[in-house]
C-alpha cells in the first residue's frame, strides 16, 4: 500500500467568519486500514474511494454545516494509526471537542486495540469531550466465520465499558456513510443522542 505524507489544509467552500457560529474539532483515531480517511472524505467531500493511501502524521478536512440560521464548522482530524505516530496523535487530543474511535468490524485485533486508544484519550483528552465508537465495514462480515469478526453487540458493550463519559456506538458499511453523516452532526453539533 502506498504511503504519502499528508499535512495540508483541506479544500473547503469559502464562508465568511461572521457567519460561523461555532467550530468543533473532531479527532478520528484507530488502527491503520480501519477506514478513517475514507469515512472523513466521504462525509466532508462526498467522495468515496476504497483504495486510500495510509495517512502519515495528521491530515484534516473541513465540513461546514448549516442548521436553522446558523453555520458550524467541523474540523475532522485524520490521524495515522501506526504506533510510531501515537505521540503526535496524543497532542491533537488536548483541544478536541470530540473523538471518534474507529475499528474494522472484520478485524478483531483493531477492535481489541480500542482499549489502547482509550488509554491515550484518558491521558491527553479533556474530560468533557464527546466520544463516539464507530465499527466500520459492517457489510464485509457477511459470510465470515463466527468469532472472526466483531458483532454490533460486542461494539455496544465495548463503548459502554471503555469510556467514562456516555459513549455512542455506531456501525456502518464501508461504502455507504450516510448514517454517519447524520450522527456526526447530531452528536457534535446539536448534542442530540443518535443511534445506529
């Protein structure tokens, strides 16, 4: 898999600063190849590409959301999943309004590593941050042997016991991120509960 160094500001639709009510910094963490970059690009840019180069360091995209007569900006920070970048990732937790912990439902290993990400969060993130656990690639578990993939029930239990704050668990397919779009907005902007 090709690796590229991405550390640039994402393209976004220009908006005047006066029209923006709030800016929310949302950090995506999880092992390599769980689909963080694909999820972010699909949500922010409307692009779907299953063959994405591994993120090196940190990248981000901007999503401007209109609600009522107000606008909010979501800064969606995409972090590298490799262990060697963990110290860089921790630095971005400090001013985060929200954290999305992503795992691949076809990879039990990436699911078990949620506990490692939880430790990083407890060490570095503010106590009042919003946390979402996202099981990705749900559609790819069909036909797999029981025990070789992560169930929705297991994801719900992990979200309930891993974090001190109320934590939302979502699952989605690797091709369709539509449910995630509504839940990002509901969870981080409107502060309403959302379920999948």
